[in-house]
C-alpha cells in the first residue's frame, strides 16, 4: 500500500454553522473539528505527513486548534477552494511525495477504513474518490416546476479524502487556474485523468450548516463508558520539596522514586491506562529503565492520554485523592487541576483534586510518605 501526504483544506470562512469563528475551529466535545480531522490522518500508519491550508487571518485559531498534533507548517490559501488546494499542492513539491490525499477540514469523521480504501486503490489508479449512492429520487426543475426525473443509477455523491498521484493532480490544478470546479476530482477529469470510484461512508459527513453541526455533535458522543482506577505510594526522603499533580510544593522532605515520584500523576496515569485497557504505568515506563530516572511524570500522563486518543477514547472526568498528613494540599488544589488539564488537554471542569488524611493511622498517618488514588471515566466512540 502506498504512503501519502495529506492536504487538509481549511481556508474557508464557513460561518453558516453559526457563531463567530469558521466551522473548522468549532469544538466537538473537547476538541475542534480540525483537530479531530487531522488526528484521523496522523494516526493512520500509511500517512507520511499532514499539512493544513488555512486562511491568512486564522493562524491564532489554527495554533490553538491543533495544539499537540505533529503537522507540517500550515500554508495560506487563496480566494477559492480551488486556489487553496493548488497553493497547498505547490507547497508540498519540496517533499517529493508520490501520492496525496486532499480532504475537507469539515469532515471530522473520516476513519481508518476509508483512508485505507482510497490509498489501496491509488496503487492501481491515478485518481480515486469515495462516493455514496443516491437513495432519493432526483428531479430536474426550473421555477418550482419539475422538468424531468433524473436517472439516479448513474449519479453519485462525492466525498473526501480524494486521492491522486501527486504530479498528476498538481499539473491538473495548474492547468485549471481560473476554472470554477467544485472538487479535485473535477479538476482531474478536466485534465483527462481516469477517476476511480470506491465506496464512501455515510458517517463521513461534511459540516456546513447548524443542523450538520448538531448531527456531528450527536455522532461524536461515546457509545460506551469505561472506568479505570489507579493507586500509588511513595515514601519520604531527604529533600526540600515534593511534586504533586505536576505542581512543585516547598516542603521539608521529598518523595523517593525512580522518576520525580509524583504520586498523584502516577495514580492518574494508571487510572487512564486501566480505563483504556492499556496495562499499567510500569509496562510503559519500567523503573528498571534508566532513561526514566528523574523525569517529570507529566510525560507518563501525556502518553496515557495519547494512547487513549488513538483508540478513539475521550476523557470524561478524572478524580484524584491525595492521602497525607502534610504538606497541606488545599492551597495548591486549583493549580494542580489546571496543570492536569494542560497535560491531558481537557476542560478543567472535568478534573477534581482533593486530599484526605488517615487520622494519623498507618504509614501516611505517621508521616512516612504520601499515597494517592485516582479514578478516570472515559468514553469510547464507535469509530476506530
């Protein structure tokens, strides 16, 4: 199966969904439409790189929407979609790519199977598009009157991603400058390229209107929920501060551990890994591996969140309980919640950190260390 570079077209204004920002930057649950679209391609094993074409005024929106994603630098689009695609293709010339997939940013539900289907066909054809059969009877009309019934057996609804051999589609776009064509397949057709049709997917909807956005948000709801539990303990040692839930707190002792001994983040990492069915923190970051000695535990937590995202999972909420006599957690609780929200990239209102004691019973009661327990609830979507 050939590898490919992906060009995501996100330079349009798209205000018909309502609100003050273009539709590609509107949020679906906890991330933007563009973030979800780009993630689908980044996570596909046969995609080599992804570039987004944006409006010149949208760089701040783009940076916020794609935070944490491994993308090529964006390029500016033109006055029309066709201009934007051509400019994006020209910017990819330096990457020596053989194949390119061109996709609308406003189609966030493209899945691995659809991408694979288009890529597989590109091994035999110079242009490939996913299509859907038309189920409704079609009428041709004028002035509110029916003129004829259209034979729907020869009519198809085109979707994206549309795949092409790179040199062919770039040349076709250059020759089609000043033409008004509705998609890249039409550009290929005008250039005399044979366009292969493959099966599309009804879930791969394009968000254009407010009703489309409502449908997308319903489609984005998880189909099942899972809960994971994490527990961790670290003893005190000589030192002058402790790190709890990513926040450094001055103290007359430190916590002893292979990494930074952040007992709160360790428990939370295990909770997310457990909910996602991905084992435990020791499997991913074994304490026998010297590369993890002294590292900040936010790396562990971010890795767990990435694994969950690859499985089409989303964190619904997390709850962390720190168990100790000292230091006092209350003054730092909000900072801890903010830091966790930053690491796993979810709304801070979905995070809760609290503390309790064991009434001076046990090792925490004797001031020998700190324990933490965490619960994470995740939603798993139907798309892989």
